[in-house]
C-alpha cells in the first residue's frame, strides 16, 4: 500500500512538473491558465456554414443542439447571442446572413418565436440557375470583418473550414491581422466544430488548422478545433458535449470548460 502511494505521489509530481514546464515554454498554455478567474462568458457569436459541402443531416444535428443550448439561458438578461449563416449566394459579406441577434428572451414563447424558429430555418441554399451570384464559402472574409469588432467575444464556428471564393472578383487571404487584433483581448476565443471535407480538400483544411494552431501556440489567439464525427450515431452526442463546453450556462459547466481548454491547449502545444 505504501509503495502504491509512492507511485501515485510520484506520478502527480511528474504531472505538476510537466504542466509547469508547459506553462513557461508555451504562450498558448500560459494564456489558458490566466483565464481561470475570468468572469462567465455572456456574449456568443455562432456562425453556421451552409455551403453545398455541408450535409443536411449534419446541419440538422448542429441546429438542434444549438437551440437546446441557447434554451438554457431563457430569462437571463445578461446573456446575448448572434447567429449567422454563411455560404449563401454572393461574395464576401454578401454571403453572410444574420439569423438571430438578441438578448436572451424572457420566456419559452418568446424564445420559440425569436430564436428557435429562425435557427431551424437555416438551410443549404438551393441553386438558382437564373442567378448570377456565385455560391461561396467566405470563411476568411467573415473572420476578417467580424473578429476585430468583437474582441473578447466567444465565437463558435460550424464549418468544413474551406474558404471558397475563387469565383469572386476579390479573394480574401488568410486573415492573420484580424486574428491578431481579436487575440489582443485574451478573454475571446474561437471554437471550430469542423466536418470532414472531400478527400481532395483535406490538405487545404489541414493547412488552415495548422496556421491557426501556430498562432495559438504563440499566444496570439485562443483557438480550439474539434472534429465532428462522421458516424451519425456519435454526432449528436458530440455536438451536445462540445456546445455545453463552448456555451456554458452553469458554474459547473464553466469550471469544466476551463479545465478542458487547459488540457486541449497542452495537447496542442505538445503536438506542435
């Protein structure tokens, strides 16, 4: 029994030393530790990719779980949230549609009318053969435009992470400067729930994630990536769990979310 206690004590000591080392060698890990005592988040921005590469069944699961999560805040006037869809016809911000922008409603009836019904109507746009507007995925344009205006906010982005604007007269490069401006306020964070892309686009998705994680490891931004399971049986439970962390409503959820983010930042830093 004494030997077991020594082993456990040794493992705990090694863990403490390891975490301490990561704190000093990774700006991203250090940034997460500094957020432990920050107040509860009360402003959320949710962006939903409705481009043609997003499966309707996956989109349905996400919408259902977003509604379920936002319902937890009914009656809490301190909470406000914004929901947009992107990937609609048009280039740049013309492709972004505001769905909901409101303070949390006071009761279930108002929530159903002002929030739930509008979110459930989000869908992949049908192709209009008479329209001259291209269908794009303006991920870079969205980040470039919105992030600098919302420092300290919490962004949940559901997407395949593929920026597609080649059919537009103006293409938007990776928004590095906008990300740095957003990252100046360390209370803000970016949370990506991303789907599996077509195999031919996998490298493009990985390149976006690598570039974001490089900035996160330097402490320039706080960004987290979670892959949506391809298996339909696992997908809804995954989204429920991730949205509970991303949009915490209780003290317990807030504590668990911060512990999880610290672990995620350490894992990301170790992977490089």
